[in-house]
């Protein structure tokens, strides 16, 4: 805490306590930095927890500590329908490519882009007549059907078709993970400060030193 105080003091514009007056705006700067330190200490202590790794990696579907290394592919019902559209397109490619609606949200847009990349397809943003933009995927210009390449695409599509379907949206999953994170953080913080509260000062006779000991 003192290290933080010394570090931020030059940017506070003065002392927190001046003639008995507490400057809350300056105190806030210290508290914000202290909160950052708490989160860093918390994540350091919880580094091996699967739910924390899931939050950091974005794989919100699996928080079981024994399964964190093997995460199943989880998609939404709508993404399942997108896989079906892409499969039909790769089986019978027509026109300039496969167009997706401009209403596609960011998560589903990225899902399609990742799927296209895995299949060796290209994607681009296309401007509509009214100025709106939508996503389009298509085969590469030099694409030539080969049995090996087609089999590879089928394997990837089967993987997505067999994916676990979750009724929970990405936003809902993120919110649930954030709630779990905050709950664990509060539990850790309660325990952390409970331990600190047991520390007592002991004045060592004749040495002039202050020592800490656990009560």
C-alpha cells in the first residue's frame, strides 16, 4: 500500500490529507491502484483454477478443473444453422459466394470467419446498395476440387455438426463467467484481509525494531 502511495503521489496534485482535510479525488487514485494490485494478487493465487483459465481464454463452456485442457466445441443454435448453410454452399457453390445478413452480430460474424478459415475459404465485407455491409465467403480464385481437400473440408464440417449446442448466448456466457469471477474474487478478498487482520505489531525490547507475527 505504501509503495502504491509513493508511486502515485506525484500525480495526485498534493497530499491526501492536508490540514485534516481529506481530498477524496486523490484518495480515489490510490484506491484504484490498490484494487489493481488486489486483482493481480488474486489471479496469481488462483492461476491454476480452471474457471479462471476459461475466462481468460474465452472458453466459457467448460469450468471443470479436470477438463480444462480438452474443451468441447460449443456453438449456439443459430451458429448451428450457419454451419448448415456453409455446408450446403461448399457442396454446391453458386454465384460469387455465400452472403450473410447485415444483421449478423460480432460473435456470429467471427464464428463464420473462423469456420471459413478452417475450411480454406476466403471472406470479405461487401457493401450493399444502401451503404450497409454484410459478410460474404467464397472459394479462392485458384481453387480446384481435389479429393484430399474435399475430405478435409468434410472432416471439419463434421466436427462443427457434432459440436455441443448451447442455448446460452456468448454475451450470457460472458456475463455468467464475470459473475463467477467476481464471486471468487470477493471470497478471496475476504479471506485475504481476514489473514491480514490477524497480524499484530510486536515491539522487540531493546532493539527499536517492529516485527510482524501471526496471532
